[in-house]
């Protein structure tokens, strides 16, 4: 019997620090009107000192697990979609796995730009459908403020930080992730990129002086690509699921630019009320934008059991992706206080377990060194 990957938990986290368009107008040559009319953004949330992609992903994951009523120990797989990992390695997903105490979960990062969450959702859903895993956590998280040139008004007005997460669980009842479509066109890789920091241009005085550690985007070309691919990917995923545009209850597009979203909705003939937009409050949070919007829509009651939700995005690579999801669960009531306390007690224990494991490794290494030194002294001398 076929298994379906159902979304059983969802959660989001955005930093407390809010930067409005008026704030930006005091930093660069811009204005609230200029930003709103060209992008649709009013404000964005930016990470404070000490906040990282991993810490935000962790908060979103905890909230998603709480909604799902699932312990981290029940997770089999963790995927973090991001282009701003804490480190090139280890994977941010491994940091999240350790902090959650998800001791049985495999973990890896996925880089597909702003399409990353849809890519992660597709990978996790397929693995659950095959029976390889039963429960997966997919997170989209970004700290774009750390790779943004705040003196470049063409890009700094667009981006924000945050994280969104969903818990997927395999089940035999029909629904959940019905179909996914993924695509890429690497010939457009130079249209949206972070030039330095990798093996081609490692960090150096030159790369820092030339600002090569800031993202660069050719906006017009990306705009044209997006308004073509978002409607095309939406139609393709619906065809794959044997459904039509009339079946769509809510379209959740990547929150990049209001004009792109409006153009895609017009091309599809989808009414404004069937398109979820929170771009004005968060800006473009890349791989986090779709899961943040999905979480908000669920919390606001915009998604009900039986609804068909289509998530569609595009991003650096160039990449694109769409997922058709039949929603199967209502928004659960809040956890009783005692159960919430039990959930939260798990995380200090996870931190203690992580510390204990590091200590055991160090003691074992010290013991091996002592034994090795003793063995060298006991060797006969010539």
C-alpha cells in the first residue's frame, strides 16, 4: 500500500529586531515609497548578534515539533535548506540535530537558493513514500543580513532573516505531498550569486576589499525568469497530481517581490484572495519565505483540512520548484502547560547529552594518547 508524506507540524521564527523602510532611508539613498512601489516590502526582521541560521532553524523546529506532538527522538531525517549556513561544514542540519537531541536522525543541508525549501520538501516526501524513513523535519532558514551589502540600495531593501519548518510523517491515508516538480538552469548561475568564500575565490584581502562576500543579483533578468517559471511550475505540478487550477485553495509563492507574485497570479488566473502574501512584513527570506508563509497561513486559519495548497518558488542556480499538498490536519489546540514544560525540558537534557558525548570523546582520545606513550616507552631500545 502506498505511503503519503503528511505535514503534521509547522513552526516559524523571525528575529525581534525590525528594520523599516524609513530606517533604511537613513542608511542609503532610498525612501519608503520607492521601496514599497517596486518591491512591496514595508519592513524586515534582522538577526541580532548571537543569532545564526542554526539558532533560528532550531526555534522553528521546536515549534513545529510541538504542533506535531512529536519528540525529537522520533525524527529519522533532518534537512535544512539554506544558502547562509553557519559554516561550510559541518552542516547546519547537524547543529540542529544535536541541539534538538534528535539522536536517531540523519541530517544534511540542501542548497538550492530560494527554491531550497521546496527541494527539501520533495526529497523528504520521496524518502518517506519509499518507506526509507517515517518522520522527517524540513527547515528553511536564512541569515541573509550577513551577506547583504547595506550600502547597495538595489539589494539591501529586499532581504530579511528568519526560519520556517515542517514535520512530515508517513501515513497510508491519502493526502499530504501529492506531487512535486523540481528544475534547474545552471546557465543562469551568474544572475544571483555569492562570488567569494568557496573554493574558486577563497577569502582573501582582495575578495573582502572588492565586496565579493556580498550577494550579487541582476534583478531584471531574475524578474523575467521568475514570472515565466512560477506559473509554468504551478501548472506542471498540478498536472502531475491530476488536478487543475480550479482545485487550488491557496497558492503560497516565494516571497521575493510583490510585482513577481502579482504577475504570476495574473498569468494563472488565480484571484488575489487565493494567494498568500506576507512579503510586506518580512521581505525576501530566501529558503525561509515559503515555510514562514505556510506556517502563518495555517495559524490564521487560511488552510483547512481538505484544502489543496501549492507552494512554488524560484532562486539562485537558477532553480525552481513546486509542490502540491493536500492538507489533512487542522490547527491543533495549544498544548497544556504541563505538556509544554515536558517538551521544553527535553532540550536542556539534549544539551547535557551533547556535552557528555564531547567529554567521552576527549577522555577516550587522552587515554589512547597515554596508552600510546606508555607503549613507546616499553619498546626495547637498540
